[in-house]
């Protein structure tokens, strides 16, 4: 046997060993711009496979997660609005019950260090537990959900495709949801193209001016490139006496955290209305006016808001124009993130 | 020629490694098992569902739930060297098969003390969705504020003015200064037949709890921390 034949046989053997594995469950790559920070999330528990992503996508859009099969994650997290709940101050869940906060966006979560407006959830894999068990949202328990999934042939098959067995556990369910939501990366807005000096990223004078105002007045909390510093701040909103929501203090029991809420990302903010933890502002104009003239002073108000932010009318307009460059239509209309069609099953094993 | 030599060297090396690892797997190590059995009692009586017990402060109670984690088993010998056995077990007093903990790969040389924790340590509280007994499906994980419930005891008592006369103690929290994990130590010198039998007595828990005034702890914090101090008092060697 000459050398060449040996090599061919060896490669063929290797292909036999590994070739099918690759075909069976396509691997996912987690991609993001090279100048971004390294993600906070450690991906090691995920299979990073197309099948797990598709399973997570089915779960995200399936009301099976709620007590009476009426509410899915997507009920309050709509793709076209950055996975926020457009036009709802406070999100409503099961039986039409109203929650006490505005649903957050789901974007670039791999970089988040904590979850929910008060940071009560410490890990992305556990985030879904909160809406599943909240009595105003899905009002179920992970145990009930897993029982329903185990009784479903569709899900037994989908889980089999990921794990090579059809055992459905709480952990596997949470990891599948994580596999989907962690892939929701938005990094192709006009702003991003501008930073990368790509075609389509040419800023007008107004947008350039808006960016420089933003960097001077807003970026200490809404830090680029993720547009959040992952911290909790009191941004000087008046207390809503119908909610009396003291934010992070409810989790930490620390008076220094009174009225502090998670600094949200501003990506796709053009479409994520209404704004603030209780959705009190309908428009971005109202948001900017709050920061320039309506900040309530208290012991815990953010350092940078102790003096009202000063902006001329023209600067406000430029800032608004800049904020629109954070819209990433490729993300908002990415077909991979939409409702999974019935006939479009994930890759079969 | 030189090339050939290094090739056969490689082959010998791999063969040696193969034989070595084979031996490693099948060699007779002196490892054995240690069984830890938990016997749930209330002041000497067995704990059963729908059965009335009287606490030291004269509250009549029935227990409906008694679940807790035992983790981080560490064997310490007389020379103070330690052997840690990775195991987290959720004990459910009303599920018999959870009451026996099997620790394998024990080296019985000079083991002197067995340490273990009541509760789940910080590492698992911050590492996302875990499997097995730590799977959040077991109802021992808080959803609105991430963290394990280390110890859960529920029941009813006419002394409680709560809905359905219920009392609920969900003791958890991993962050200092109110971390609720507690460590126990048991001397192994006198154990018989490689089995350590431990009483879990609910009586001492209610010794300093007056159910008319204290009947619910459901969040981490100072109160949970002080209730956690009662937990080690519930465990003792079965005589």
C-alpha cells in the first residue's frame, strides 16, 4: 500500500468516525465584533448546536410554558421591538393579570452580568424561571412545564435531537431556552457600521453631533458598545404611588439601593417603547426631557444626574437622531429569530 | 533512520501509557463505601405525615414538607489530610429513598471525622442551571432572587394565624453576611459496618420558635441567617 492510499484510507476512516456527527448536529458559532468585550456568559454548558437553538426557539414561542397554555415568552417579548412588549407600560400575563414592571428587551444577553430590572436573577440560565413561576406572568412551575414537555411527542423528539436521549429535565429545558436567547446578538446598526467604517455607516453631521453629545452626557451609564454599564442606578424618576417600586432594594435589602434599577441597553431604542422600568414614557422626547428638567433628587440618585443634564433644543434633536442609528433592522427582522413554522423542523438526526 | 527510531519510541510510549492506564482503572484500590442514613424523628417519635406533635413551646404541629440539601462531604483523618467526596443530595423526609446517602471511593485508613454542609455552597448558587438533585425542578430554587433554598420545613399549627394555619420556613441565601449554609462534623471512630446513622430531630428547631409570632421566613436575610443557626442542632449521631 503506498503512502497516498494510506492517507486516503485514513481520511476516510476519520470521516466515518466524525463525519456523521458533524452532519447530524450542526455547530453554532457565537459571533460578535472583535472590538467588543469578551462575553460574560460561559457557554460551556450549552451544546452550541443548531438543534438546541431550534429547540430553544420552539420553547420561546410556545405557550406550553404557562399554566393554561396561553402565554409564551414571545407574548411579552416581540422580535420587531427588540423583544420588548411594545405599547404596554406594564406587561400582562396569564388571565389578563398585570405585572408591575415593563418587560425588558432581550438583546446581547451574553454580556449581561445580572437579569431583571432589579438584578434579582444572577444567571442567564435561570432567567426563564422567573416568568414561568410568576403568578402574573405564566403562573406555572418548572416541574409542571417539564411534565407537559415529557408528554409531548414533538418535544421528546426535539430533546432527543439535542441529547441523543429523550429525557427532559429542568436543567435541559432551561439550557435550551438559554441557547436561543443568548444567540440574540444585535451588532449591525448604522452606529455599528459607522464604528467599523462600513458601507451604510456614513453619519450625517447631525448624527455625528448627536454621538458626541451622547458620549458627553449619557455614556457613563449607557456605555458603548453595549450601551449599558450593567449597573443599577436611580435615574431620578418620581415614585409612582400606585406601584411603590423601590427596585433593587427589594432584592438586596440595602437602603443604598433604594429606587435603583438596571441600566438598560439603548440598542433598537427607537422601537422599544414605552420607556423606563414602569413604561411611563411613551416617547424618547419625554425621556430626554426627564433627564434635562425633571430629575428628582434623593440620597441615592445617580452621581451624574445630581446636576440636571443641560441640552439646547437643537442638541436634543441631534441626540434623538443619533439614537435612531442604534436600530438594527437585520436583527429585528432576522428570520432565524422569528416564530418557528410548523413544517420547518430542525435538522433531523 | 533517526526518524524511524523516534517513531518506534512513540509507539513504546503509547503502549506503556495504555498498559498504565489499564492498570489504573482495574487496580485494586482500597476504596469502599460509606453509607450515611438519616432517621427523621420528632422528640423520639418517627416523623409521619398528618400526625400531631407538640413542640417545647406547646404549639401543636403537623409537618407536610421537610426537605434539605446535604453537600460537601469531607473526610478528615488523624493527620488532618482531607478527602472530599463530590455529592449533593436533596433529602426529603417523606421520600424514603432519599434518606440514605452513599459515599463511594472512601479510603478507610484513619478516617476520623466526617464533615458535611447543610445547604448548597455559593459556587452552585451562581453557576446557572444545575442537574440532578440541584435541578431547579425540585422546587428548592428561588426564581425571583436566584439561590437555593437550603432547608425547607412546612406544616400547620393552630397557633399560626396565617391562611390555613400554615407555617413555612424556606431557609436560604448564599451571600455574606447572611449566608445560611452550615457545617456539621461527626466522629467516625465508633461507626459500625461502614454505616453512619444520624438522627434528624425536628424538635430542637421549634425550641426557640414560637409559631404565633414567627411562622414565615421566605427570603434571604438576617432572620433566615438566625434560623439557620438552629439547623445544626437538629442533627446528632443515632445511639
